[in-house]
C-alpha cells in the first residue's frame, strides 16, 4: 500500500520526467525509450528501483497529458516527491532523452525550458547540462 502523501518515489519522478519529454512531441521514439531503459538499468540512482514500475509511471504520465492541466499536475507531483538535490539530475536525464534521437522538436525545447523554470535550474548549470547531452549524442 502506498502512502497517499507521497505516491511517487524520487526514482518514479525521474522516470516520469523522462517519459514526459519523450511524449511531449506526441511521438515516442525508439531511441528515447532505449535511453530511458538504459538509464533505469545502468545509473546508480536507479540501483534499488523496481524497473517494472516504468510501465505504471508511463501510464500515469500519459493520463496526466490527456488532462487540460496535466503538465502542471506533473510538476506538482515532482515538487512534492523529488528532493531538491536531484533537480539537476532530473534535468540532465530529461536532456538526454530529448537528445537521444538526434533531433530536438520545438515541443521538447519548450518542455525543457519549462522544466528549467519549474526546477529552478540555474542558467549556467542548465547550459552545461545541455552541452553535455549534446556532446554525448552527436553522430558522425
């Protein structure tokens, strides 16, 4: 039974944000799904995470996106359940998912801007995170 005050774990919040970025352009690409799966399976922040929760969190995000104020609701859940020390991690994961397919759609860019604002990511830190994501996802 989950605590109603905290329906999402910090890891759930990170997954939700990655899925939100992927779904933001209404076209969830394979490269983005692979990036999310890879993050969940490889990064230390997800070491104790039950990867089967990804499907549940995905359904939650998709349900929220069908609502008029769904993005605001998602950010509300993040503010309630994601520790501030993980805000930059969340933004870095969001940038990696956005960059995974090699193109950034306008909707993805707008969502990244909104994430920066909602998570109060410093402009200099955001630029460094974005540059790192761009460097990791370049192709020949």
